[in-house]
């Protein structure tokens, strides 16, 4: 919009001033927002890194217990517990074989065998319980830290994309502002006439030579 009372040159200068002021405000706003984004990204980066470290550690624990608990269970079943149960089972089989008519005694031996089996299973469960609890806690931690990591990472990605777009916009605005603040180029040189060689001395010399020839003719 033109301002009444201004010459075209003054109007152009006014428009240039307004554009520079607009550019200054836009550049200031974008730089302020980029600074805010950098401040928000710093703790998010730390949060992502910490969550990643904890996630990897708990995943390793889950993997360890996934292998270790079955191995330990097998070791317990094949160790002293198996031997104790095998002895009791052998005694029960011998009692049945030696006293097949003693139903009460056979029932008693069988009940003792069942109790021993339950006792051995309870002991194995008790031994495995702390490791199973650690495995369960590690699984919970994997779920928790994965959620923390993914949430922080998504927010970080959003901020990085916003920052990239702002930096592209800022680069264009700064380039325009730099161009507007450049001094105007000097006017082009005019095309004048090609200078001609002066003939003043040459004419004077020609007249002087003619005078000398005339003087010699008169003397002869």
C-alpha cells in the first residue's frame, strides 16, 4: 500500500524499511523457537539414552533367566532331589512286590511317596522363586523402559523435524535480509565518443615546413 505524499523513490524506501522490519521480527521469532526446541531436546536426548541403556540391560536379564531357570530346574531334578525320590520310589516298589496283600501298607508307602514328591517340588520352587521373581521384574522393566524410550524418542523426532523446517525457513529469510541490506550497485558507465588524436601540432609543423621551402626558393 502506497503512502500519500511520497515520491516513488521515497515509497520504495518505505516499503524496503517495512520489509526489513518484518524480516527482523520473523528471524527473531524463529531463532527464539529454535532455542526453545534445543532446550526441550536436551533432556529428551538424555531420557532416550538412559531408557535405552536400562532397556538393553533388562532384556539381557530376561534372556539370561529364560535360559538359566530351565537349566537350574533340570540340574535340581537330576541331582539330590532325583536321588531321594528314586530311593523312595524303589522302596515303594519293593514293598508292593514283597507284600502284595498288605493294602494298608502299600497305601501308606504310596502316600509317603506322594508327600516326598510334593516336598521336593516345593523345595525346587522355593529355590527357583527368587530367580523367577527377578525374571518377572525384568520383563516388567522391559515393558516400562520400552514405553519410556519410544515416547521420548517420538517427541524428540517431532522436535527435530520442526527444527529442520525452521532452519530451512530461517536460512531463506536471512538470505533475503542480507540481499536487502546490500548497497545498491553503482550505475553503469556511459558509452562516450572515441577520443580523436589532436592535429594542432601537426598542422603547425606543416605550415612551418611550407614557409621554409618558400624562403629557399626566394634565395635561389
